[in-house]
């Protein structure tokens, strides 16, 4: 029996037509995004670059270790990824490389109202995909007992992961806006996020308008 809430993502590729150097050179913040749909392959590739599992090691002591596309302090991996498509809101499961449906409603308009700038609101409303990168506060506390360091580390981790996403978007010919200027208190009710998942970035992605 298949679970209708689970959207299995295509296997991400590990080679592409653009060099890393060209992706670094091409990357720039794109605030005007077209509404043209993305393929499931593009969504899969972007999520993999952000938080995909790259390797699983099974050492003889039985304690399995995994690696992701971005580093994590103390191997805590506290980032949680939400994916907003016109078909609804999904939670990304890195191990299974699948999306789990949380809401079948198009939540782009209510989420957009969290952004301060009109042009950021418009990007969320128009783009076919917005990734909401959050941190699981409870998992983050496993990184170090010092609260001050936890706060510092989670933002560094989000930055590492988001740069991978930005480079992957550039290599797919897509544009991405980094939004941090938002009212956090509006994101929680718009997406019905659990309180322990604190939003760090809103990341609308799509084709640049000339495409
Ligand atoms: C931590 C951080 C927060 C940012 N927040 C926003 C934002 O809220 N809205 C926005 O439109 N751009 C935001 N930006 C994008 C910057 O404005 C952009 O990176 C800068 O203008 C340089 O342009 P470039 O990304 O094209 O090189 C942010 C960038 C960073 C690194």
C-alpha cells in the first residue's frame, strides 16, 4: 500500500553540466522570479544540496554515522527543511529523500505576509518553490551546553547549507532570494510549524524572469 502523503523524490545527480567555479561566479540574489513550475527533479536536486545525506558508515561498534552535504557541529544536524509548493506544504526527510505532505493548501500568500519588504513578499507569492529552513531547538542544544554557542552555531550551519543551495540553484539556471527580514511570529501560524522548529531563512526559488 502506498502512503498518499509521501512524495518520493527522484535520485539526485552527482554530476552536472556546470563547473563549481562557474556556479560560484554565476550565483547572485535574484529577487524577481517567474512563476514557471519546476520539475520534481529540480526540487529534489535543490533539497539534496541543502541537506541531503551523502554517506552512511556502519562501524563495527554498531553506532552508525551519517554525513550530509553541509557540516554540522557535534554531528547534531539540527536543521529541518520545509518545502512550499503550489500543491502544499511538505517536510523534507533527508534519509528517505522524500517529502511528507503536511498541508494540501497553497500557503504562499499567508507565508509571504511574514516578509517585511514588498519585493520579498512578491517573490514568495510568485515563485513555484519556497524553502523554509528552520532549526530544531532541541536538537541544537545537543551541539554544546552553552546557549550562546548554540545560537552562534545554528546560524553558521544554516549559512553553510544555504550556500550549497544557492550554488545548486545557480548551476540549474535558477534564481534564489535569501530572506531573513521577516516577522517570525507570522511564519509559525502561516505554516502551523511546531514551536521547536525556529525559522531562519525563507528561500524562494524559480527561474529568472527572462526565461
Ligand atoms: C544573512 C543574509 C541575510 C539576507 N537577508 C535578505 C533579505 O531579508 N531580503 C533580501 O532581499 N535579501 C537578503 N539578503 C541578500 C543580500 O541583500 C545580497 O546577498 C546582497 O545584496 C549581495 O548581493 P548578491 O547576493 O547578489 O551577491 C541577505 C543576505 C544574507 C547573507
